C-alpha cells in the first residue's frame, strides 16, 4: 500500500469540496473538506455544520447540572440531565468531570464501582472566583474594578452598595 496522499475533486456541492485519501494503518481514510462561496468551511450539502463550542462552555454545562442538583451524581446521571443543546457522549462528560475534579472545582468519592461527583462551590461562588481571577491579571486593579462598576446598571450598583453596607457611594 502506498503511503502517499491521493486527492479527489468532488462535484455537486456549492463552493467546492476536496476529498483527501490518506493511509491510516491498514485502511485509507477519506477526509472531506468543503468550502462555501464565502470561503467558510461546511460539511456538505444538507449537512449541518458542527461548530466548536466556546471555551469552557461544556465545563459550565456540567457544573450547572451539579449546581442544580446540589448532591452527588455519577457521570451517567450528569450526562442524562445535560441540556440537549450540548450533544456530547457519556465518555466526554466523564472526562470533563475528571478534569474539573483535578482543577479542584469538584469533590469525588467512590460509590460502588464508579465515582460520584459534587461541586465544591455554588454557582455564585464560582462566578465571584472567576471575577477575582480576571481582576488579578489587571495591571491596575483599582482602575479595572472602577471600569467594571461604571458599566453596571443603576440597579446593580444599588444592590452592590446595599451588600457592601453603604460604603463607597458615588
């Protein structure tokens, strides 16, 4: 079997497609890439284009399931309760749970032959921690905090003043 790559031009798809045959162990694999008229890539005629989710969205979806439940859940239960807008497999959910556990965001324990997971923080505590992480990288933290506060609605500023006990009135 040759190790070269064979290219084929396909017809019938708008913009054009190129199929590449490449050797993979004992088989040839066809890799199909299609371009639309505007230069973007597509999956072919009538085929939905699967786009990569924004960074961290799958982790947030898994955490949301755990926050909503509040208790210990195995990966299969987390997968079953996930929003249908996140069409991922059980193995992917299990991998995300392990990664979140390694990052210190989850607690895990053995339950029979499987692990179960629980969030260490509430959703609000998580958001507050993320805000603090973002402020930590600012060159001028007070200026960044002031710019953030300036962008808040009057209702949010009033709530912030109330929570801070009336300090820092502007």
